[in-house]
């Protein structure tokens, strides 16, 4: 079996992980696996799982490691993930990173891209962020799609996520520092960490990531 291109994209909320993953997913023809998207889809569908996690997510808290690990395990078994995946929003605790390592075994994470952006900037980005509930397209509050409430991509409703409101933003960023920032050391120790300045144009960020992947002979 050829090696899988498993990439972890790390960074604060609002660092641009989702935007970059959408682009990289097309470029490398591997799926964008966002635990946030998977969980939001469950909430929207009204499944048992969705009902269980809805209030946790709205408050900006983390759902249990056990639950997200199970979701990721299931996702990795899908046919489209056999050549690799872009992991966005997972792992975000050391326990999740360790579980992921155990799950993937020898053909594990090939690189961890850390999108570095100042807290003041991500706070600003998150407060002005609006998203399409159907396709996940991301807009700014000043975009016509946000003002009209209609996605130009799919016609879906464009809304502000509850967790993009001020109190939840603060909570999420604090959790990032406490639970997720330690993963930078986890991947650095394994020689897998590349840090990229996330305060550049989206195109420049994409180029920098593709270069890092290329330099490592990964694709
Ligand atoms: P963000 O990173 O911008 O907060 P995400 O879309 O990645 O947003 O996640 C939204 C919410 O889903 C999180 O605040 C959390 O409640 C839940 N969630 C997503 N991924 C995880 C994870 N790996 N572990 C625990 N909770 C998660
Ligand atoms: Zn849409």
C-alpha cells in the first residue's frame, strides 16, 4: 500500500484552517475531515449524537475525547480516506493526538501545519465570520451573502455560528491555549511540525503549505 498523505492542520479558531483545508483537499484529492463540521452536521440532523453535543458546542466547550475519537475512527474507514486526509479541528487535546497515533499506526501523520495568527486578529476574524449552513462556505459580515442571508454558492442560509459570539470566542481561545497549544510540542518532538504565518493572503498561505509538503517529498 502506498503511503497516505495524512496532514494535521493546527491553529487557533479563526486561523484559516477550514479555508486552507478546502483548497488543499482539491489540490491533493484527499478529504477534508473537520470534526467541527461532522458534529455540526449531527446537530443539524437531530440525531441522538447531535442532541447530546448541541449545547456543549454552542457554549464553545469541547465534546469528549472518546466521542470525537470514535467519529474520526469511523471517518478513516471510508474509502475516500484511504489515500490520506486533512485533519481540521482534530486532534485538539494530547489524549486525542495519542489516540490518533495509535489508530493510524505506522502510516500515520506525515506533517503538522501550524497556522500562526495573533489572538487579536483571530478574535476580529471570528466576530465578523458568517457561514453557510448548507455548504459551509465562509463569508464576512460585510459580504452581500451575509447581508442578504443567502449563500451565492448553494442558496443555503448564511448565519453567524453561536460559538462565534463574543463570550464563546473567548472561551474557545482559552481552551485552545490550555488543551491544544501543547500539541505543537507533541508534533515538534516527532519532527513533524511546520509553522506558517497565517496572517498572509489565503493564496500565499496555500502556497507556503504546498511548498512545505513538497520539500518533505510528501507530494
Ligand atoms: P473552532 O475550531 O473554530 O472552534 P470547529 O468547527 O473546529 O470550530 O469546532 C466547533 C466545536 O465542535 C468546538 O468548539 C467543540 O465544541 C466541537 N469540537 C470540534 N472538534 C472537536 C474535538 N476534536 N474535540 C472536542 N470537541 C470538538
Ligand atoms: Zn452554501
